């Protein structure tokens, strides 16, 4: 199947270009990722105002008296419900159903707000929630770039071209600006201007940091995986990018003295949920991590497991 210049970076003939334009137009028709939310302003007007002063409440955990082996207490009704099996690649399963299932089911997701530049130095800033920190030693991050009709995402193109970025965190007060920066601006148009957010210089990479973010991570691309086997006609290639941190920046007054812990009250992270929903962290609880040797004497269940472990008797 023919791919476009931006899909695979190498195209020569005019006929190939016409064919790929047709493919792109067809793909565009079937692409419903950006959800039609009806009259959003009307819906939003009926909702309570955002409470900026809401403190984060710390409660007990759901079952503070939980014991080893207890599973989920009082969960009989849920266990009686069976699961429905889905083959994500079934020929009659539309891609959009997998998208909706994954973004509503794998939630909350953090948002990596990624600043890049292309080889000409033109700036780009866009949010990505197929994003996660993978390790701390070395500090590693992953971002997933979805396929779409026509050209690849500018952020992906820039990462491929220059290998550099800054990953910025998103706090509650930033969400309108961040959401707006996901607009499909023409290549080379800077979402810094769309969002009105402010730039701060970076040390180890060319793209700027977001001044409003509590935490920014300068990083360099260490690996890219393109899913060539999965590419559909008219659609750009999907890719995962692995990024290694080269610098951290933490806003003063938001962390402890040795910059080893960011205060949740200051970070106020936004989570992406399904559809066009975002979530706040408004309530937390704690559960200490356990150690086998400390816990065994306190629990009959663990004592039985300990006695039956391989090598005993
Ligand atoms: C909160 C949020 C999270 C998003 N996450 C992703 C993502 O993980 N992967 C992706 O390909 N697009 C994601 N998008 C859509 C991109 O931000 C959008 O396609 C944007 O136009 C890409 O910009 P670029 O072409 O300048 O890189 C997300 C949008 C929003 C608002």
C-alpha cells in the first residue's frame, strides 16, 4: 500500500501523491477521534463553578482493617458479573471503539505537555496522555503518537528530526491553555502563541520550558518504534517514543528543601479521563508498603504461606 511523504518520509511520483491524497480523504471520513460534544457551552453553564480553593482532603483508605488474603471485602455482587472478551483486531471492530474503550478504561492518565522545535527552530507545544514515566534510574519516559489522516503529529516529526524535547506537567490552572494547544495547527505554527503560555530557556536541549508548569523535564530521544505493520491507507504512522531525561526543573516553593518531593497541593495535577473529561485529585489516602519479615508474625494467612514455601520441609 502506498504511503504519503509525511507518512514515510520518501515519495517520488505525482500519481503516488494523488493516490495518497485520496486515501487521506477517505481516512478523514472515518476518523472520529475528536468527539462532537454538542452544545458544550450550554451544558457547562448548568454546572457549578470550579472551586480553586478546594483543599485536598486526606481520608482513611477504603478498608483500613483489611487483612492478608481478604481480596475486596463485600464484593460478592461484582464477582458474580462476568467479563466480555474483545479481540481488538476483529475485522468488525472499529478502531474508534478501541480508542473510546482505552481512554475511558485506562484512567486517570497524566498529561505530558511536550515542547519541541523542528530543524529550522520553529516551536511546537502539545499535550499527550499516552504518556508515562517508566523509570527513575535512569529517568525514562514514553509517549505514544496516534495515527491520524494525513501527516504525522508535529511533535513526533520534531522529535524524529531533532531528538529533543521538554516534558512539562499540567496543573489545574493551566488546563484551558493546555487543551487549546491540542488544536491541529498547521505545521510550523506555534501553539505557544495559541495558548499564551510563557517560555523559559532550557539548558541541555533547544525547546523551551513552560514557565507555568511546576515540573519540567528536558529530555532526549533514545528510541522510536514505528508500527509499519499496522498502518492503514491514508493514515499517518503510529509511533512510540522513548525519552531519557537530561535535566529536571522544579518551581521554587513547590518542593521540599532537597527537591526530592513535590507538594501535591502545589502540583494540583490534572488527569485525563475518557471522552473530553478531565479529573482533579481532590482526595487522597495512604497505605504503607509492607515487608514479608515484618508482616508474617502479624498474619495467620502469611504464616501458612511462609510455612508452605518451596524449600520448607
Ligand atoms: C489532554 C490531551 C491529551 C492528548 N494525548 C494524545 C496522545 O497521547 N497521543 C496523541 O497522538 N495525541 C494526543 N492528543 C492530541 C494531540 O494533542 C493533538 O493531535 C495535537 O494537535 C498534536 O499536536 P502536534 O501536531 O502539534 O504535535 C491529546 C490531546 C489532549 C487535549
